[in-house]
C-alpha cells in the first residue's frame, strides 16, 4: 500500500480516537482537559480588556476612555451575534460527533461559516453607514464622538474577525482540540496587550492605536483558526460539500445559540435600566460602585463560564452517543465546581469587600459605597453558579428553550421588576432605597436559581439509562 495513504489513515484514526476519548476517559480527567483551557482563555480575554482601558487612561485622556466606553455596548451586541453562531455550532457539532457522523459535522462547520459571513457583512455595513447615529444613541457627545468614531472605523472589521474566531475556536474545542483553542484565544489577547504598548505608549497613536491593536490581534487569531480546519491532520476540515447552505442546519445552530445571544442582549438592556435606578437613588457614585462590584463579579462569572465551556463538548458528545450515565456525571461534577467557585466569590465579597474595592479605585467614598454593595451582589454567587451551569448544560444537549428561560430568569424575568419594586419597599420600611436596588439583585439570584431547579426536575429523563435524543428528519 502507498505509504502516504497509510500515514493519512493513521492520522484519521488518531483524530477519531481524540473524540472517542470523550466516551472512554474518566469524567474528572476530561473536565480538567477541556475546562482548564477554556478558563484560561476567559481570564486572559478579561485581562486584556482591562489593559486597553489602563493604557488609554494613562497615555491618552479620560475622554478617550469615555469614547471607548461608548463603543462597548455596540461591541457587546456584535459579540452576541458571535455567540449566536459560535455556541450553537459548537454544541451541535459535539452532539453529531457523539453520533459518529463526521460528514454532518463538516456541514455544520461550513454552514456556521456562512452564517458568520452573513451576520458579519450585515453589522459591518450597518456600522459604517449609520455610525454617528448609532454612537449618538449610545451617549456620544460632541467631546467624545470623535474618539468613538475613530475607534469604530478601525475596529469594525476586527469585530467581524472576533466573531469568526469565537465561532471557530468553539468548533476546534468541540472536535477534540481544547488546548489549541486556548492558545489561539490567549495568543490573540497577549498580542493585543503587546500591540497596545507599542501603538499607544511607544508610537502615541492614541485611541486609534487601541483599535489597530485589537484588529490586528483578532486577524492573527482568525488566521490560525482557519488554518486549523485547512490542515490534513485536523479531524474536521473544510470540505466542498459542506459549503452548500442548509436551512435546517442554520435553524439548528440558531436555535441552540439563541440562549447565549438572548443573555448577552438582555444583559446590556438590564445594565441600562439598573444604571437608571442607581442614578435615581444614589447618583453617579452609585453607578461607579456598581461598576467596581460588577468588575469583580465578572471575574467570578468568567471562571464559571469557562468551566461550562469545558463541560459543553463532553456533555454534547455523550448525549449524542446515548451515554446517559456519563452525561449525568459531567453535569453533577461541573455543577459542584461551579457552586464552589461561586462560594469562593461569595465568601471573599463578604469578608474582604473594602480590600477588593480598593483594587479598582482609590476614592474613599467610592470604596465605602462599593464595599456596602458587594455582599448584596455576590452573596448568592453559588446560586449563580448553579443557574449558569444548568443553562449551559441544556444548551449543550439541544434543549434551547430550557436554556433560554434559565439564562434569562435571573436578569430579566425577575430582576427587571424587582429593581423597581424592592427599592420602594425599602423606602416604605424607612430603609435606604439604594440598598433596595442592590438587594433586588440578591433576590433575583435566589428566584432565578429556584426556577432553574424546577426546570431541571422536568428534564431528569435525559439522565435515565436507555434515553435517546429525538432524531429529526432532514438533518444529514
């Protein structure tokens, strides 16, 4: 036999074995292998966002930071479209690989790329045509719109590359390469930090330097992501048959991805409403306190989301393969770890609120108010870990509506009405109305966890031995 063919067949068998380890290795070992890279990626990505602001604040001006801040909700919306495709395609690929259908997985890869290009062309075009109007809607003034416009003109293509990278690294992880996905994401973030230093500090390019640093780093990450699926050594690759658009694949990707998409969009809306209530009861300092507390809460949440990203390919694969005992094992183990991470965040926020607040600001009044708010916001962090784990799990096993309701319950279904009701009750009881705003977050966390637990009880059949996922026509 031709030695080249032998080598190629050996590579194919190695790649198949990489995904089959999801049904053979111990769950604890697999969760470590898949979750650690995802957690590292989340942490590094969080750090480079902070570094962007530090460089602009130290080397440019406060108005530059404000201009960057105006663009953040816009970029969050773009990221939401990235998660719509990326999370949905990664979850779907894990399930079909559990069914041992490589051709189906290749079609998911090709169709997810088509969706990424469709959405990317849409938001880049809209961004350039309606830029000033959009920036004005998000609060740009005559003093800040110049900074925001300069940043957006450069970074919009970079945002498309970001969504492309998020999509492909999720598929790289789902197809058995979690460490490669981590290095692509972490490498882009590290490059961004280095280029920030060069462009802003050394070359004095201002906010444009921050935009070019982001765009170039995301271009490099996107190139490495695409290159993975062009290599013969990769298990799933770009194939000509996979680029034919399939409406049922579009639908299946979007149905699963609608959960993180809804959560990201809802989070932006809830923050706007919450800021309004904080201004009403506590003024600008209260908004600043929320930013400080939310910065620490965001780090805790990133750890939990990283763990859930590691769980996703394990849960999806074993769900597709019908290994319900392993599905239950990874769900329970990840839930315990997420609750433990939340407990750490809760204990530290209660015991060291002043110290944590002082890491983000040196203003004594802001530290004092942040230290007051922090226990309210994080005391129920273990329940947040439970709720997020449930939402991500149901997303992984093709239960999109359960995932959507679970993910939106804490921030939308309960928090929005509570942030208007609880402060008034506190005032009626002669307590501080501002404390009522923060307490609404605590109560929302409790009610969200209760609803998540109730929905979980309705889906226990997925853990029963012999249960098989429904097989729908017209997918392969």
